[in-house]
């Protein structure tokens, strides 16, 4: 049996680069950039007017001019129109390009307009006001987004601005989620009195969906030959196999034998943790990884967040968010030589501290309890008593 | 000009119920439940074995029996097999239904197995151990999920367990995102020296995608007749029109006139805030709402998070998360009679406090700056100086 830290290390050592692919910009939200994107011109590309009003040359104001003849009107998108005399102005709109002969924008609110003349009604005018200057945000060829950046709505705007209609993003691993066992029936079937419906695979798929992986699902029956044949196909067609249950000491667990025969090497079996002790992890000699989570759904859910997602982020080169910690809100005793992943509800207190409120379940297989919580708190292995007010790492889930 | 709180109140008063729709369970992640879901039987539906090993009657152990004859083997999903004699046991697997004649599971690790006999190698056995009891998580007809709950991966598991293949969820409003102005070209076009590419509409669409709304996009040219015709069509076909730009004092802003002619009543115009002062909000007499955000992309992004998303959550009956606050990390001065939405980067300090680090931009139109931040901090209107260490509300974005 290995520790949580050792298991994490073994798994992260298997982070793999699945390459890159080109996708339409419109489908890129949530993906990770695999290219550096540069500004194709300055941003803004010209001195951009930021208020509706008039454009004047500030020298005129210094010279005491306070009424300007409106020479022309320039909308956003129009070719700029210059003034020729100091007492002229251009009526100009937000988004327009500042003509070269003027340097200051006076907004309508500070003007009185009549018969083609604009008269100032304020003294507070600064040279260069109300202009967003060419290149102020980004210079031509300056990087606007880089490799490893998550494509968020704010980044989308930058990418659109520079006209990138297709983006090179990190490829995601191909994942198949396997369930097994004749005691499980599909959700649209009526289970016998001693069967239950599959549910764990749907939860795993939902978590993967949140991370933009469209995983396939497959159910293995309790049949040695079928299991071996299907596992072989999965190893040929996927980068990752996620199993929950089926790898234990049980007499009908044909999966470990099949994996061994198919040259999937065990990298570890059993981790000093609760839930999730019988967690098995292995690698096929051609690359595919097998995460065999315990059958207990809470254990699978925890292992998915504690091990699989960090592995995924490392594989696609996504910059990791800093780990979160929280203040434990009540005393916890745990007298087993295992690292305990406590189910907690996270809240913020009046001091802006993140507080973890333990939610006691009926045991680690109780998924009903999990819907009332939003994180696992990772309590150190070497201790048995955890006091209210102590700070420990938390693994939030949505 | 109204305050942020007044604007919020006016908008939330327009929260509308768009009804419910039935969708396949597999597509329900992130939606909001519009029905209560009950357990169709106890969860677990039977006394469920949680370890591989043997099932015995604890009375035998009390009577000193320590070697048991294996009468039969029962896999998960099998019909239960009973013992007839006290010194008999059933070899049994995780997930199996506990037979009525036994009450205790002894795992393989605590046994020595030989020639059809199982001998105890531990004294630490408790009556009823290693069993997940019938109805321990939920009773038959007990609610497992309710109206207004967000469908998360953990809830997915509960819903699958009770066999709901179709779910009644809250309908989302139909939204169209309008951009306007001949100065904007599409991202696949080459702008003239005085044009720029559309980007704001893509950002708005991305934020809506994060909230499961598949919004349409439409660009309005600077043509009064076309604008009126297209706005009319939008009012007939959508519940919400999101505009950015186009509603200002500009000479070529035909939108306000068209909205008025189309019977969209102004509910407010201008809010005491920066960015986003020229925010316009109105309602058509047949129901559709018009959020006309300012043209400045940062203002649009702020208003979307500060006003539109709370309105959306109220409309679909989604239980709101508690508002977050953070500790301001450096002194800020802001001498305008406006509520300032400061761009900040959120971090956690060693005391588990959420800390907001201001990231100064080049002005409110600078979207480049926004990609380095992850929240707006809402600073009170009535003050001009904000000290390091003070706590204010924050509006995070992804």
C-alpha cells in the first residue's frame, strides 16, 4: 500500500502530451491554447474616440476659442475628416478614428449645439481627453494569448479582436468509462430485487463533460471472454480507461486477469486513503492508462478529483489553479492509518475565510450525502485528531 | 441616473418564469430541476454486502464457531442463497444482496480458506459488519432531488439510481446578442484602417454558453429601416435582447428611436457606476426584455455578471450561491460620484482569506487587462478612499 502523495507522483509521472488540433474559434471555450497568438495590428488599431461629441485641436482652446464651427460629422467606421482652421471642429462618434488635425474630444454633455456651432459649457478640458490611443492595449505583434492558457470568455474577446477564426488547441485524451457486473442494469431498465441501476458511470461522464471530454461508456458483463475482448478493443481505441469497481479480490472479478494478459502493467494497487483504498492504476505498454477506481461511488468521485483531473491538467498543459485550503469548522476524530478525505460544505465567513463544514454521511458509499457537500478536505495521514480552526487542503467539486 | 442597487431592483423585478421542458437525462448537466424526484424504492434497495468474503450468522461466532463450511457462492446480482446450519456460510461478493439467514460479513483478509472451509484469523468481528443497510441512504418515496436544484455530477448519480431517464427542467430564455455599427467587421474579415473586428458579442455568447444558453448573434448595420425591421423580428422571437453599444447620444444611434417606436419602454437609463454608466434597460409590452449594455466591452462584461446573470438565476429559480467578499489588498482612491467596479485578481492567503489584488488597466475599455483578472470588486458609492485590509463584495468570472 502506498501513500496518497506517492500515488499522485506515480500518476503525474504518466502525464502525456496528446498533441494539438485546429478547431473553429467558436468551439474553443474551455479548451487550452497550443499556440501563441499575436496582435495582427495595434490594439486599438488607431486613436479611438471614446465619447460622442466634437473633436478639436487643443491649441485653439489655449488660444481662447470657445465656439467651434462644425465642419463635418464623422461616424464610427468613417474615413477621418480633418479640420483646416483652428476654430473648426468635427462632430464625431464613439469608436471613430481620431483625425490627425485634432487631439481632444469634448463630449456632448459639455457643449451647447446650435446652427452648426458648438460652444463649450465647461472649463475642465484636458488635452488628449476621451481618446483610447493606438497600441495602448497591445502593440502590433505583441502576444495577446499564449500556449497553456485556458480559453475563457475574456480571452475569446482578445482572440476575436485579432481575427483568429481557427485556433490550435491541446488535444484531449480519448476516454472510455467502463462499468462492470451483472448486478448493474441500465437506468431505463427495471432492476430485479437484488440488482441496482448503473449510476457511477454517468457521474464520471458528467465530471468529464465539465472538462470538455466527451467520454464513451461501455458496460462489461461478468463473462471472462467478453471482458478480455472488450478491454482489448478499448486499449486499442482510447488513451485512458476509467473503471469503477471490478478490480478487487472478488471471485468474479475477471478484469485484473484480463488486464494482465493484455499487458497492462500494474503501477500501484491500494492507497492509504479513505475512501478509495482499493484504487488500482496501470499502464499498457503501448501507452493507454487504466485508472481502476473502487466500486464505491464516493471513492470514485474523490479519486477522479484528486488524481484524474490533476493528471488531465498536467497532460494538456493547463496552468493549474493554486490549491485551496479551508478552516475546519468542527472537531474530527479518525483513528485509522489512512488519509481521510472528509466530505465538507464550503462557506465564507465574515473575515472572508473559506470554512469547511463537515457533513457526516452513512459511510463512504453514501452518495446521497455527497449532494449536500461541495468539497473533500484532505486530512493528514499521521494524525487522528483534527481541531476546529485548523487549516487543511480542500478539493472542491461543482 | 439611478444607483446600482436601484438598477438591480428594477431588473430583478422583471425575473420571469419561462416554464419547463422535458429533456433526456443525459443532457441535463448544469440545468435546473423543475420537478421533485423521489426514490422508486429504498436506496440501497436491499441489505448490500460491502466487502468480498463470507456471510455468516453472528450467533455462531457467539457460540464459538470459528470454521465455517462454504455452502454456496453468491455473486453480486445473484439471487440470495440461505444457510441451513449455524456452521455454514455463503461465500459472497461486494454488491450482493445479504441472504436473510445471515447478518455479518467477514472479509477475505480475515479468513483462511481451504478445502471448502473458511476459518477466522481475527477476533475482531462485530455483528452486522460490512453491510450497507436497505434504505440507509433514502427510503422508498423519499425525495432525492427537488425543484430549483442545479443538476451537478453528484445529483446525476442520484437521478440515475432511481431510473429517471427524462427530466423536467426549467426552460432557459431565448436570447439574441446584437452588435451594431458599420465600424465593426466580422472576425474573418479584414478591417479597414478605421474599422475594428467584432469581439464583444463573442464574449457575451461565451458567458451565456457557460450558463447553458445557446444564444443567437445578429449584427445591425447603421441603417434606420433595417434596424427597426430586425429589432421587430427579435422582439417577436426572443425573450431577451442583449445589446452592446448603440444606445447613446451618438448621432447615428438609431436603436433608441427604433426601440421606442416598437413599444419597448425604458425602465432606466444610466447607472451611477464605472464602468457602465450609459446602461439602458427596457421592456416590450409583450414581455421581451432589452439589456442595452454600453459599447465599452469591459462595461458590458461587468453588467452581464452584475445584472444579467442574477436576473437569469432568479428567472430559472436557481438557488443563488451566497455572495462572495474579499479583502482589498492595496489602497484605492476613486473620486467620482460613481460606484467603482475594480478589476481584481483573487487569491487565497495563508489564513484562508480571499484576497483581491487590484490590476490597473489603461481605462475601462481595455479588455487586455481583464484577461489577467478574475473578478470585479464593488466599492461603495459614498466613499472615495478604500484602505488595504477592508472587505468588499466581489463578482467573480471564469
